[in-house]
């Protein structure tokens, strides 16, 4: 029963996928579970195998072995219209007119011309680009073309949106606009796979992440769970004290100290303290005996920290 | 609409709407006619008159030399040879003809000199040889007591009447029309293959460089995209050819009626009537009649079939090459082996087919798929048995299927490869991915 429940709630399941190119293994028994309605960050250094995996999900290439289920069904050609894909290497026909091009690409995704026109009107109005219909792509700026690219990706209302480095090439204003559109689509039920090197956008947008390194999946799970797993039981502490030496003597006996910095209005002593096996209360007790505590926060590992730690290990 | 139809439609429209297509379609026939007129005009222009100095010590031959449009002769028999030679070097005259005084006509025949700065025109030398030779011969007739007038009278000229088995009167040079028609069609097919094959390649490269390729193949299979591109482009080619054929045929109709040739008379009317008609025809009319007698329908239909077959075959290569490279400059090393069989086809057409349209070499190369579109098109005006055409077409289309299968494998891998100029070995490796 419980298995079934989980099953129905995953938009995508990748099971033991292997892909090799000649002697090179691009994906080695990779399995991923992407819950319905999530924004799923697919992370990994260059050449880790992310693009290979994304291409397999888009049925651009076939896996050597393994299975992929989209919304519980084995991946097949009918699923092309359920997926919207914005590749990292993207572009449009430069000499084709915007409207004609969008219609063409939407029809290739399986939309009727009528539906495509309707959807296109909606998006053009929403992004306030109605005047571009008869312009050629080469007449548009790069940022404008990127907007069109986004419209083309989402026009056919896919259940699953796969975005590879979606913000590259956008200026901050347009990047924000697109980010809001992605979040809005997610609220309406679209699941999003998000492959990027920009950790701050992962931190900001993703609820689940997976990390692929050297063809293997190393981490996967809810972002908060992953962070819990990678917490080091370290606290950032700010303290106002007259007797620094006494404080340091007390602390070094029980804990490991290092320097840290955070924003503050006081001119206090700032420390990062690793608790080891001790509890936060033990640390607090030590601190309050020596001075005025102004700052006491658990240091949560950032996605960036986790990424670098996992990849360099 | 199916995805393939959508792609075909886009590719077709992209080609046809292109300004260069419109210009090419309507301008190049004009250009051809223009070049023809220009060449004709050039050949009617009077050449510059060249003067040849003649130093004739015998005094017998200068009077035999007739001035032509191109060459004038001046008598300098009284001036010494050395001065004349100097004037040749200073380019006052085109050449100097020296006829020495000899007692014996046989030794005279061997001691005539022509001196010039540039190597002389072949025609003028053979003219001089003929004129002087005839005169010496006549002298020898006379000295041997032969009646030169009688000999002239007895000389008979033979002109063989050329007729067809069907009984029509024919004139020399009609084979020449078949040669031109065959050559034109063969050349046209090569031009179309190279032109439209290149278009396919450029369009593949464009999709790669504009980076739209991955967007498209997340919606359609690479094979569909490749085939759609090849078919769509070929439709543009066929449209262009039809426009040209229409223009050509209407020009023929107009010219025929100007010269008063009855179009379609040959097929329908009885042999006798045809013979009656052709008796009254001038040569120009006969030429036109002969053009209409060419298997025009067969030519047009087989042009279509060979164009489609040949173009499909070659453009799959072109598509694979386009996928393998990042820009047109890199494509050169791969294009050469593709162009070679085409050039071979044209050479065989012009050197072998024209001399011996149904010989072994012509027949074999009109069967081999890489050359058959060109060579067979050149043979068809001379009449080719249907079974040969059928075999050659079956071979052509069979090979096409094999090549498309192979090319699509390279295409599939190549379109997603960037920044690397692959080697032949790598292309082979790709085909096995």
C-alpha cells in the first residue's frame, strides 16, 4: 500500500540507468526519484553525467540499460509532449519569425495549431511581448530571445519542466522574471528539474536535490534532510567579554574553535565552535559564565559547502 | 499534421522564401540566355586584320593568295629577306612567308618558310599549304602532260544523304543536338545535386551553430529531422526545375512557331506525311523538329527520378557531414570524396557517352549508383532500353536506403557534438554508437 502511495507521487523515476559511449561510462547505475510538484536540483561538476541523464529523460538518446518511469508509466514517445526541455546549448532559428517559429516548435511537441496560437497569445500578453510576433529572432537581443526560448519550453503545458542552466544569458531583471514564472508554474503543479551550477538559486528554489559526480549519484533527498545529514554540530557564537583569555581557556578544553564572521552591530568576539558530542546547552552554560552572549546560531551547511565537500572528497 | 510533414513544410518554405532562391529561379535562365547571346555576339565580331608579308622569289604564288577578313597579304618580293625579318621582330607584320626560287617543284614544296614571333594560327598555315600545294600539284600535272581541266572535270564530290530508318530526312549535326541535350541534363543533375546537397548541409550546420538542434530533437527523432530536411529541400529543387522546364518549353513553343515547325506533328501523323513535311523543311526547322523528336517526356520524368534518387543519396552524405562539423570551412576534407564521383560522372558523360552512348563503359557507369544519375541522363537522348533504366533506378534507390541508414547514425551523434573536428575514423566509430 505504502509503495503504491509513493509510486503515484513521483513524476519521474530513474532506475539503474547505465549509459556508455565507447569505453567511457557516462552514467553508472544511476537511480533518482523526483516527487510530483517538487523543484528538484540536479547538481554535479562539469562532465559528471547530468546532460547525459537529461538527454535520456528527453529520449534524445537511449540508455544502455535501466528503466525510466514518467508519472508511473514507462517512458515512451507519447511523453514528449509532457516534458518541456530547455537545454544548456539552446537557440532558435535566426531567420525565422518569432510567431511562426513558436507555432512550429509547439506543433512539433504535439499541440494543434489552434491551441498553440491560443497559448502563445496568453504568454505573449503575460510577458508583454505582443509586438514581437512578426520579428525575426536575429532582430531581437539575446535577452529577448531567451524569453522566447522560455515561452517555447513551457507553451505546451508540460507536467515536467527540465531546465539546464536556465538563467545563463539573462540579465538580473529577466532572470528574476523567469524565476517567478518558474515558481508560478510550480505552484500550479508543474514539477521542475533544475540543473545548474548557481548554488544560490538551488538554495533559493529547490526542495529536493541530487548530486552526480563522475557518473555516479552521490547524494539525493529533500534539501532539508541532506542538510541535516551534513550538519557538523557547529555553532556560531558572538560574545562580549572582558576576560578573553579565561573564556578561551574554558572553551578549548571542551570544544574545537575556529574563526568566523557574521554581521553584527556589536564589537564582540566571533567564534565558530564545533560541539563534538556535547549539547548546545553545555556550550551556552560555558559562555554565560564568562560574558554577554549576543549571537548563538547553528551553522547550517550551504548547498555550496555540501557540493564542494562531496566532490573533493 | 504529422511531425515529418511539419518539418518538410518548414524546410520547403525556408528554402523557397529565401530571396536567393527566387532570384536564382528566375534570373539564371535569363543569365543563360544572356551568356548565349553574348557568346554569339562575340563570334560575329570581325577580328582584327593581320598582315602577312610575302617574299615570293618565284613570283607565281603571291597572286594566288586571297585576302580574307582576318588576313591580308602584302607583296614584299623586292625587299631583301634580312630587312623583312627585322620588321617581323619589330612586329610590323604578323608573319613572313618566304617562297624561294627552286628549279624542282618537289624541293620547293619542302623549302617554304613561315616566320613569326608568336606561334601561328593552325588554320592559316593549313590554308597556305593547301593553296600553294594545289598550285604545285597542277604544275606537276602539266609538266607530266596531264590535262588539268580534264582532271578537275573528272573529280567527283560525294555527299552522303543521312536518313533515319523511319524515312525522315536528316542532316549532319542532329547527333550534336542529342549530345547537347544529354550533356545539359547530365550537367543540370550534377548542379542540382551539389547545389541542393550543399543547402542540406548548410541547414544542418545552421541548426548546430544556432544551437536549436537539441530543442528540436527533444521533440522529434533525429532521423525524422534529417529526412524532413532532405525531402523539404528536394521539393524546393523540384519546384525550381519545374519552373525552368515550363519556361524552357514555352520558349521552345514560341521559337518553333516563329520558325513554322508543327509541334507534335511527328508522333501523330503517318510516315508519308512526315516525309512530305520534312522535304520542305529548312535546316533550322529540322533542328527544331529534332528537338521535339527528343524523348522529352522520358527526359523530364527520368530527370525527376534521377534527381530525386541522386539527390537523396548525396544529400544524406551532405547531412552527415553537416552534422559532423561545426562550420562550413571544416567540411572541405569530407566533401572532396563526395564531389569526385560526380566529376567522374560528368567526365565519363562528356568523353565516353558522346562517342559511344551504348558502349560498355557508358552502360556500366550508368548503372553504378554514384554516377548513374549523370551518366544515364546523358545517355537517354540517344535512346536507352527501359530495362536498363529500371535496373539503374532500383540500384540507385536501394543504395540510397543503405546510405541514409548509415548517414543517420553519424547524424544522430554528430549533431550533439561541438567544438571537435572529427576524423574519418571517428565518424566510423560514431556509426556504431
